[in-house]
């Protein structure tokens, strides 16, 4: 019982980390000059 709960919380933490890194990467891409110049040229 306790083991499955620990495993679940670990999986949730991993999922949160993935979500945070995706958000951070998206922010970095949006801020990068390459991205904005690409948007302007199209």
C-alpha cells in the first residue's frame, strides 16, 4: 500500500518536471531572436 503511494507520487513529480521543462523551453524559444525573426520573415 505505502509502496504504491510512493511510486505514484514519484511518477507525479516526474510528470511535473516534464511539464515545467516544456514550459521553460517554450519561453526560451519565444524569447530567442531566431524565433522572432522567423516569425517576421513569414
